[in-house]
C-alpha cells in the first residue's frame, strides 16, 4: 500500500501518522479502532477461526459490498484446509498487509475489510468497496454531433480507466494525493512524462502541496487554491467531462487533475482560446470547424458589447442611425419611461432569472419556464410600455450569443462583464465601451494560467501556433505542439501526405 509525503500541514497524509503499531490482542486492536471511529454504529465485526487461531473481521457495513465480503473472504475462510496461508485461500482481487493500526482505520474508511488473528503481527486488508457507478454516458453540457459519446463519472478509478484505455502508453503517469484534513479526498494528477514540461508539473505539485484545508470535495475548491489570479473574472482552468478532450490536452503536454466524487476534470495550463474549442471542430471539415469557431468568438464579444452599443447609440450617438431606421427606433422608445440603461438592466436581470430558474428546476419544468416565461414576460413588458421592443430583441440576441460559447465558465464571464460595460456606455457612450474593452484586453494580456500566457499565441505572438487558435487548419498541417506550454517534445507528427506528392 503506497502513501504520499507529508508537507508539514497534514493535507497530504503520510500513512495517517502511522506510529501506532498493531496490538497483540483482538480486544486491544478493536478498542483502538472503535475509539478512532468514535464508536460509529456502522462498524461491524465478524469472529472467525483460522487454523485453530481466533480472529476477527472488521468492516463498515455502509461502505462494503456484502456479496464481495461473503464470496471473497467468508466462504474461502470457512473452507480452509489445515496449515494453509491466508494469501493462498482469499480470492479478493486486492490483498495488502500493514503493521499499523491507523492504516487499518484508513482502509476501513475506504470500504476495505480488515482481518486480524490473535497474537498476529499484521493486519490483512481486503478490497470490498461498494461501488455505485453511473454509466459513462455523454455529458449533458458537452454534447457533440460526431465523435465519442463517453463521459466521466463520479468514481476516480473509473475515470482513470477511461483515460488509460484511450492512451495506452507507458509514459502516462498518475500521481495520487490525499487532500483535506477531515475529508481525505483522493486527487490524481495525470500527465505524459516525456511530453509535459517538468517545471509546470513541479509548479502544480507545489501549489497542491501548499493547500491547507480540512475539506476538498469539488474542483471548485481546488481551483481557487491553485489558480494564478483568483480575482480575475476569466476562468484559468478548463473543466471537461469528456475523456476524448482530456486525451487531446494530455497529448499536447497539459496536466489533468481528477478528484474522487466528481465527473469534472480540470485541465491546466490553458489559454483563452481553449474555451471556444470543441471536439466537433476536429471531427468535421476544417472549413466548417474554422467558421463555427469564429462564430463563437464573435458571439463572445457580441454578447459583451451588444447591449452597450445600443445604449450608447440611443443615449449619445443617435446621429449614426440610418435615416430609414430613425423613425422605427424613435417610435419604439419615445413612450418608454426609463432611460435605455434601465431598460437593458430590467431585461438582463429578467433573462438571468429565467435562466437560473430553468437550471434549478426539474428538466421538464425548466424547459417550460424558459419558453413560456420568456414569451409571456417579453410580450407583457412591451405591451405595458416599460421596455421597447428593440431592447427586447437586443437582449434576446445577446442571450443567444452567450449560449453558443461551449464553456459554461466562460459564459458566466460574459454575464459578469456585460454590466460594467453597460454602465460605461450609459456614462460615456462609445468612449466608455472602448475604454472597457481596452481594460479587458490589457488584463487578458497580463493574465497567466499556471505561469503560461493566457492570450497566447497572440500575446506573445507565436505565428506557428495561430494554425489552431481562432481558426483551425487541416490536421496534417498541425505538426507541432503549442510553444506556450513549452513541451519536452515540440513535434507531434511528421509529414503525413507524402503519398500525395508521390502521385504528382
């Protein structure tokens, strides 16, 4: 049984402070384990006799698989012949031994069963964990038209199996950590040993080992401990539930972080452009993939600025509206009692309420709320004269643009940035919009993900890496990995269309 180093803060447990050696008698060991688990009621025992020696099996009945305990341990022990060894008769797939009581307690908490014989010098630990996996179905929020339809589940071992089955390479390395003083959450770092940059790996390990918390139970907890700029509105860690997406990033030289109990996998380091890419980009023709990717970028900036542009035009720059449209716009807003900023704010808040309600309610009701609520509220506020019909169109188009962004986290960034730009537009018009956009671009240029430039390959400019940024060139032209993460192996393929030249 392998355990990890202790960094002095008890967040990565080293054999659970293993200084307590096994006691010679059953009663002493059982008493210690009961005290360690605070006399929990789900701690069960089963007395046995092995070769004439009394023994006891200890387990937590809420964690074990009763069939595995019966089939793998109890039945073989009842059919034992004289002078046989335990290792020869137990059919449990994993059997380990330890001399320390604290390790036995930790094993119990993980769903294992522990066997001790009177006056013995070792605990026998059997794997009997109860597993309730959901099938690796395609994630609801990352669906694709073509390609794999598998998704991660809430069990760490199953998720690691999905990755290893895709990358059957001896370079694939997995390192386990145990985080949280009380929660003892298993976390795994996954990377390609001869591709990933060692300095990035060491930096991530340093950040993880510095975590000092009694509870780490979700990627969101872990993210805020290790990201470079926690107060930035932009996401610096990419989340995915797709094994094929993790595979692609690992082969580029990035690092995946998996934790027990969640289907979300964190990818570091990432750039701004990674949040607009989907597996479909590489499963369709590169012309279509490039156009759809450009559409997502346009939608991002459009969703941020469209309400602000409307506010600035109506409030400060009415003269730029074409003559044929002036009458329509004027007729729409002349009887509205609120200024354009208040109109936009009312509709933006309404859209966010409908969206949040649709997420929190059960799926059938949520869909009804989204459709009926949007139609009824939109029509009612226009008929009541509280909001102009053009403003309803602008806000609805903004919401649709935000839905085209593949990353939920980046979609949230759009929702956060829209309000300050609207305020700037209502205050200074186009000057305020330009000022806000300059601040955002400057911030993006300064931002980093695990020390890697966030706006690469544009800042700093790396022309070869532009092949797979806002557009995608054919796969046979993507011969090198991104330079911004400094992989050990830069070239990932050699010319693969030599046959075409030979035919010519």
